[in-house]
C-alpha cells in the first residue's frame, strides 16, 4: 500500500536505528518530515549526522528543536559530570535521559498536527533495549492513546499512529533491513560520547551493540573509531 500523499513525522537522531526507520518510512511512500533535538546532549556530531541522513534519504523538511534537558540533567548524556559507562551495567543505565522519548514524541505530535500528518515514526527497540523504559511497547501504546485524547485532530476523529517498525528486531536484522533500503551507515553516529568529528569510542553500550550488530549481520562495520 502506498502512502505517497501521506505525511509522516520521523524522529531522527543521526543514529543507526532512526536512520533505518526513516528509510523504511520512505520505502512505504510517506512524505517524511524529520525531527531532531538539540537537547543539551554531550556532542553535536549526532545532529550533523541527522541532517546528513535526512538529506540522503530524501526528507521533505528537516527541523531541529532546541530543548535544555541539560538544565535538569540526571543522565550521563546530559550532565558532563556523570561519566558514560564503558562496561556493561545492570538495571536502567545512567545513559537513560529522564522523560526523553515522552518529550520528543510530544513535540513530534505537535508538528504532525500542524502538518496534517497522522503518522509518527520512532526507532525504539525492545530487543536491544538496554533497560530504557520509554523504548517498550507499553510506553508507545500509552503515548498513542494520549495523542488521541490530547489533540484537536484526535478529538475530531483523525487518529494518530505511532509506528515502531524496529520494536522486535535485533540489531543485525535492523542493519540488514536498512542496507536493503539503501542506508549508508557510514553517515550515522551511534556513540554516546563521539568526538565532534563523529569518531566513536568503541566502548560505550551503544558502540558495543552497534559493533556486534555488524558482526552478526556479516557486513563490514563502516564506523570510524577514535
């Protein structure tokens, strides 16, 4: 089924997962409006990556919204005094950013309503989920329910759908799917503490999951490591 006349807002972080989701949405024929956040994260390399992949995969418009989540901190990604762990940790990791996906999806929802789009795409994943509560199906379902009671569109019967095509895929499956849709993973940055040039540390959780994904997919890892 083609969605060629349908608009979608796609959350794009510049990382591997969200880039794959953008490619999938484009392949389904959606007109994609990509949204990234400059939220006080450790590095800007991922924002440059988000801009690169949005252009490469043919978005209609790319928007960067500035949020000062570093003003509340509470995460190794938004508080420079908290180190990014370089070994596996138990439970919900310190790289969890409080309320991040709730805030991001809320702003995506607002933009979708302005654009007349009923579809939101986000690259959350419960397999590699690393213990993030806002990457689970329960959260997505709850947000979709919220979206449909919190908006004029929802109240007037134009229902929103939050698409999570990667929810039950392993990293290797995600990589293979993206390659099928023409994703160039060299354009993406996944590292939690990448350099300004986008060089990855190779040690953080995100780097480990990504590296193992390329190994399991049996394809060369294009990631530049520091």
